[in-house]
C-alpha cells in the first residue's frame, strides 16, 4: 500500500466526460490498495476566461483582487471531481487552499508556498476518502487568497506530496511524458523513460511547458519521485528522479525553446559601481524576474547592459528601466520583443568539451544569428530572432542525435559523440 498524489491538468478535466474518467482513475488507484490524494486544475480555458473578464474591467488590475477571481476555477473543478467519485460509489472530500492551509507569501499571481498543514488530508484519508485538493491556490498569512502562477497546480501537487511524504507524485497531462523537444514542432521527438531532476529543472526554466519549474524544485529538494503521464492512455510515462551514473551517458537530453521573452538594452550606462544594482534593484522591488544578462566591455567610461524578461512583465519593466536610466544618466534604452531563447540540456555536458561549439555551428549552418548566450553546468542557451525558433530547434535536435534512438545505458557520452561525428571509438 502506497500514498499517491495525482495531479490532473485543465485538459484532463476539460469536460464532464473527462472528469468522470479522472474519477475512475482515482478509484482504480484506491482499489489497488493505495491512499489517493488528487490535485486538480481549473477546467481547460477557464482561467483564460476569468482573466478576460478582468481585462474587460481594467487593463491594470490589482493583483490581489485578480487572484480572488482566477482562484474560483479550481473550486468548481474539485467539487465536480469529488461528486464524480461519489457518483461511482466512492468516498471523496474536496479542500480549497485555505482549508488545507497552503500558506504562501503575499506575491499575488505568483506566490510561493511556505507551509502546508497536512492534518486535514490525513484525517480524510483515514476515513477511506479520496482527497481532492484545489491546485494553483493558497492563502497568505493574512488570509488573502493567492495563486501560484501558470502551471501552479503542479507545484501544489508536489508540495502536498512532500508534506505527506508520499511514495510518488503523478502529474497527468495531455502528453504521455517528457520528450526530447516539443513533438508538435519536431515530429522526430522521442519520449524519455527517465530524466534527472536537474535536467528537468533546466528544461522547465528555459521554456519546456511539461512541468512548472517550482514543482521540480520541490521534487528535487524533498526527493519526491515524480512521474509525468497522460490521463488518456496507460503509458508508463517519464520518471523524474535522482541522477545515476548511467544517466551521464547521454550528452544532450533535450532541446527547449521559449518565445515568451523580451530584450531590454540600457545604452551608455556609466561604468561606475552601483549602476547595475540600481537597474536590477528596481526590477526586483516589483518582483520582475530577469533571465539572461550581458554587459559589453566599457569604452570611454560607458557600457551597454542587455537583459531579458518575460513578456508579461515587459511593459512594466520598460517603464521602470526608463526611469532608472534617466536617474543614472544612461544614454537611453532599446527594446525588442521579437526574440526567442533556444536551449540544450544534459548532465552529460559536465565532463565533455565541444558541446557549445557544436550548438553554435548548427545554428550558423542554418544562417541563424546568435544575439545572447548563457551557460550553466548542464545547459547552453542562445537568444535568436523569434522567426528562427522552429528552424533552430529542429537543427539542434538533429545536431545532437536526438532524432535517433537513445544509446543504451552504459554507452558513454564519448562514444555517443564519436557516433554523431561518424567516427569509430
């Protein structure tokens, strides 16, 4: 007997028939002898519908009040799922974020979870109930409703699994696992059987939409075994887990892209201590997340500073940076929201050279100019013009052999590299 947390996204509960299917899956897991907690998103399209209503009232809503509105989508879903389980002669109890006491900070629309009171869930499980928890929402210390940002139900599920010390957390979506890249863009993309927490974290951070980044952070921190599965098939899915030696055999695990970025350049920044701190300090005060940062070498006492932000924060960031640029006596700002970030990720990069060079060569061969570059131990990201996004992803997927079957475990990354070059080992 195991304690399993299942999460169902918007498409999985998109209509009554799908909600009934979710109920049957939950009951099947319980009948197999498991305790089941199910975390549910709003029905597909519902959050967007609610946001459109907000937009009809104001184009600059108070985020606290907006959270009050968009959190209602999950309230409907959990009630329907609980009723569907009961209609199949099962026992179910639904809980909103404040009833489970999912306590967050007060950063409305993208709050972070601070604690969860697991006792109400354990009490309901002890009575033989399937527990249905609203994803995406919580409350701050003052009792105000908060939401966790897009994909926040993933984070709710993993956080609940961690709080309960669950044996597994299963994320059910409309895809049957984690792929080497977006299969809608690259038909040759392949489903992965396993991927490390670190690789999934990097892929999520650079644009992969399968899991929200904070859900992976929770899973990695608390070592929650995390499965990505489809709610429409019985495919075993992809396991997100701790790294073992064999997982380093694959040089690049996947290619991701993100069109939801915009670039801001502060021109002629005085090359003095504190200038950059004023720019990024102002952005931090408004909780605007900055991604890539590049600073040119100073000439004649001035430099250009370029960085990227999410498109949702672009207008706000633009206004802030204009004011700061004037304050620090910079020459002005330039902006570009026609960009995309393409990235390669793999733990096999750690100990092998030439990965970045091959990436740059692949993009160059397709006539794609690189505007910015960022690297980590297991990732290389490049900013390119948005019109080249699909071409870049396809080129990189082919260049790193991801169109082909993965080498069997135990085949080294050195062997894989040689094979890609057509060499004998």
